[in-house]
C-alpha cells in the first residue's frame, strides 16, 4: 500500500470494524427480521466503518456502538432507516450460550431509525466466545 492509499484509508474510513462475534450477532438479527427490515439492516451494516466498544466491568456489561464516519465525522444521513416511532427503541434481544455454559444477554438498540448498538450483559464477565461454537435462544424481535 503506497502513502496515498494509506492517507486515503485514514481519511475516508473508521479505525475499527465489527469483529466476528458482532458480525455473527448481526447475521442472527437479520435472519429473524422481516424482508423490509433485513434490507434496512443490510444497508446500514455496509456503511458502518467504526465501532467503539465500552466495557463496564462493574455492571457486567459491554456495549458496541456502530458509526458511519466520513472525514472524521459521524454521519447520520443513512439512506435506509427504520421508521422512527421513538427516539430510542430496543429492536431485539437474545441469549447466547457459550460452550463453557456462560450466558450473554444481547440487546439490539435503534436510535433515530439507525442500528446504534449491541449491548451485552454477562454475569461471568465473558463477552466474546473463544470459538464460533455458541448457541442462541430466546430471540425476541420488537419490530418498529
């Protein structure tokens, strides 16, 4: 990669991307949505280019916030959005059970029609599986 490409990448993209577990969680969400909502999530996912992860150990909680950035500024003009009946809406929740029997409760949040975050709660403090072998249960979707 030459210097021009490096500068272009630095200016036009975020500094981090979704990890494999976050991608798997978003895949699971998409699989359980209506066709029109799948289109919205898919469209928004393609634009995410920055993820901020906040670990609140004292609350056994980790949150991944998704952003679309351009020239270092967050964009909110996504071409496809959920109908914003409320400013903040819990779109879905589910339980992930890891091979170690640890459980992670995952909440999907939409803010102003945009998938904004994955909020993960774990009594054991484990927020990422060590392998892709995990089970999902108790999927609840609250469509907008």
